[in-house]
């Protein structure tokens, strides 16, 4: 899955990007409001992690005189909601007053996490936000004999555990979230790679081949020239 991280602190940004990539996320990281808006105007993301206090960024002289050096990540979320963009957003902030939390949620954030936080809590909140956004009351994804638990990153086939790499898991999760939908090679690559990461030649085909070997040759179908999909349960 693809995530936009909007965080101006280099140490925090580096740490979060490294952890999230290990969890199988394709992470794009920007450090100011201008760059975040540009990314959202041109790309699609599955989730946003937005720091509340952010520099404005942008060309020199692009802001009116007297504009404070720091802006508010909430304005970014508010603009998205105003144009009908429902991309789930988790707000990261050092402000822990009840009024700040209420304001953040009322403005359009899906959840609110106060710094400093444990990475495990962040990951759990990300999963919960995505479940709510997808209308999934249960954390498990199931298709035929295959079950995927996004919380534990565990996959089973007919009740038996199956060991997958992070990239294989990312492809499988993308397909299981939209059973029956055909996902193009480019859509799956978006789930596998962030900006600046080198896209391996035929990577999607390789991971699909490995998933078929582990989960069954008929589990994933291919519509030539269009992409991949999960075969109906009866054929799995």
C-alpha cells in the first residue's frame, strides 16, 4: 500500500520511513505543506500521515508578508475534505490538549496520535483507520482458503501458516482488499515502491509467480494487457 508521510523533522521522518517500508508500505516522504499539496494533486495514496506543525515551503516570496514560518497540517486535510477527497489521514502532533484533539478530528482527520508515540501503536491505528475506511468490521481478509491478518502480517492457507516476503504480502493484500477487481501492473507497483526506489524489472510478475507457487496456481488470475485479479472462490 502507498503512504504519504508529511513530516518536517528529518530524524522522525527517516525513522518512520524505514519502519514502514519494513512493514511493506511504499512510502513517499515530503517535509512541507507546499510539497504535500503538490503530491496530493498528482498522486493517489492509501493513507496520509500528517504532522500538525509544518513549514509552508514553496517558492521564495510565494506567501503574503507576515505569514508565520510554520503552517498547520490540518489545513492540508481540510482542503482535501473540501474537494471531496476522503483519503484516510492520521494526524501526528505534540499538542495533547482535548480541544486540539477535538479540532483535529472535526476538521477531517480520521485519527489523532500524540508525540512521542510507540511505533506499534502507530501501526495499530493505521490498520484501524484503513479498516474503517474500507468498511471492514473484522481485521481479517479472507478469500477462499486464504486468510490474511493485516495486524500480524500473517497468512494462512487452509489454516496452515504460509511464509511470505514483505513484497509478496503487499501484492496479496492489494488484491485481497479488492477481490474480483483487476489491478494493473502500475497499480501494484505503486503498492511496492515509493519515490526514489528503483523498480525492479518484472517485479510484479515475479511476486505473482511466487504467490501462485505458495497459495495455488489458480489463486491469482491474469487478464492479458490489463493486470491481475483474484479468481472466484470456486476456482481457488
